[in-house]
C-alpha cells in the first residue's frame, strides 16, 4: 500500500490542489494580472521543494533507487530528480511573470506548469510501467499546450504541432514496449519485469531486446539524443522562452529519470553489452549538438542544439556506469547542474525577448551595456555549460570524464569518451565565446534599458547557485552520490 505521507503523494496533493484551484480563481477574478497567479504557483512549488529537501536531508526516504511492490517508491533517487525539476519549475514560474503580461489566460498557464511538474516528479518516483506511462502523459500533455500558448504567433503554433506529433509517436512507442514487457513477464512492476528479463527463455530474448529498444526510442525523444532529436530545435525556438526553459531543463530530465529506472536496469538484466553502444551514441549526440550549434544565428536555436550536446555528456555516465560509480554520480550531478544552467539561459532569453523582441545574435550587440544583469546571468550560465572553473558545470563534467578514465582498465574504449567530451567542451566555447563577444565587445554606443524584475530575480538566484556550488560543490556531490542507482543485476530491487 502507498503511504499517504510519502513524498510523491504530498507533492501531488499540494501541486494538484493548487493547479486545479488556479483556473477557478481565474474565472472568478478576470481582471487579475499575471503576478497574482505566479505568486500562488510559486508558493506551492516552494513548499514542495522545502518538503522534499527536508525528507532527503533527514534521510526519511529509502536509499538510492529502490524497486518495491508499490507503483511509486519514496526513495533518494526520486527525491533527487524531484528537487531538480521543482527548481526549474520555480525558475519557469518566476521568469514567466513579465512575459505573460502580454498574453491572456494567466491562471491556466501557471496551472499547466504545476500539472506538468507533477508528471515530471511522478516519472522519477514510478516503479510500475503503467504508472510511469500515466505520469509521462501528465507531464507531456500540459507542455503541448504551453508550447503553443501564444496562439497569435505562427512559429509557436508550428512548434506545438511538431512537438505534439513527435510526442504522440514517442508515447505510442513506449506503450508498445510496455505491452511487450507485460506479455513476456506477466507484470508491469519494474522490479518484476527486470527479474523476468533476467530469466527469459532463449526464444523470448529477442522480444525482450525489442522492448528495451522501444523504451530507448521513446525516452530518447524527451532526452533529445541522436537520432531522436529532430523535433527539439524547432520546438524550443518556437515555444515561449520560459516554456522552452521548462522543456530543456525539466522534461528532458524526466527522460533521463525514466531511462535510469527502466532502460539501464533492463539491459543489465538481459546481460546486454549495451555500454559500448551507449558510448557511441553519446559521442554522436554531443558532436552533432555542438557542431550544429556553431552554425546557428539565433540564440534560442543555439541553446537548443547545445542541449542536445549535453544529453551526450550525460550518456557518458550511463555508458561507463557498470565500471565506475564516479561516472553515474557525475551523470546525476550534471542532470541537476544542467537544469539550472540551461534554465537560466532560456529565462535570460525570455528577458531579452521581452525588452528587445528578438533572439537574433546579430541584434544582441552591446547587450552587456543595455541589460547588464541579464547578460551576466547568461554569460555565467554559458561558461558553466562549457565547464569553465570555478562554476558548477566544471565539477559535473570532471566527474563524468573522470568516470570514463576510471573505467579504462575494464573498458579500453571508455577513455576515448573522456577525450571526446573534452574536445566537444572546447568546441562549445567557440559559440559561447561568440555570444559573449557580441554582448560585451560590440555596440559601444548602446545605453542601458529597464530589465524585467522577474528575470533579474531568476538571474541572481542562478548566479549564486552556479558560482556558489562551483566554489563549494561538496553538498551537491554528496547528494548525487547518495541518489545514484547501483547498476548491477538485481541492485536495489526489493522482493
């Protein structure tokens, strides 16, 4: 039985009740502006973060990633992802205040953010395939609406349609994989499915491989790994910038949570030599993302392709996970760091769009003089994404690449992942540095303009996070190590 006091149930109750209440308030208070509903949504999200953090710090949750008989598991793994996704939901909510002043239906907008946050969190806590799929849809459906929320913008409508079509296809692929897994194991509980995969008859192993392949394809859509990344640049570019932050830094992490829960454990149970394949996909993904980013002349599309590249970095940790605990801990740490770094970058884009109504790089000359705080937050987030010390992104990349080197004696190909990661990080500095040159070394005659206060608030928080945990990363490293799943056959599975 699921305890009513478990962390995911409490979060679902808080965010769900507020998410339902907001549209009702919107009907009763039609003249209320964006800030009123944003404050209510912010309060619900802040309370949820506080509760999850308290449960994790006081060790009131199960260790690492635990698979039990219930459909959800209140474990450290789920708590880690819940914190990451709640943080980005808060950043999206606050960063949307100024943007939403130009649009209508404020209450519905913030309600959709809360409902999507519930789905993301339940994906991380799910230990049953049916529950995982329900949570996946609860996460996805609100984001389809949010992507096309600015109905007067044809580009936003196009982004929503592309996102929905690819998302529906991914959901169909996932449900097909679930049906095969249930057919050959007789259960949808992830622990029982993994145990069933481990003892499959020889004639059923191809079906097990097909199920895992379908899960990789379905979850790979949200993660943005090659070759399932086609939708991502158009969706991020056309969506409202705060929504792009939620997609890039929030739903993307839910895809990795599902991959940890299902795909990696399933491949271990099937005794598949999946590590080299994941390593190849990691190199291709990071290279395609960074090379494509260099060729962009729009800030939103550049950040979108950069997001694809970072999916490749995280896959390094998964590829070397059976050989190095440092690698999987680095992947977990980079998931949290990337949420804040990429979220800050897209919220900065939201501020730029609100003031200058453009994301073209050629029109950002002198941005450092016109919008100094927004520019500072954007530059620090870009340098953190590149892994420049002493910012937080440096430590997660160091752990990822160090894990690859650590796996060298067992997997001779693993150090090449570290080399590819370092080269791609250096490559990313080319377009990150180009943005900085545009903002600070061109447009000398530009004068300062008024920056949206909500965007400034997010920038200040992000700067403190990226610099603070860059200088003193130990708390986040310990949190990532305690939440990282042990990727071995039967690890973490409770009877």
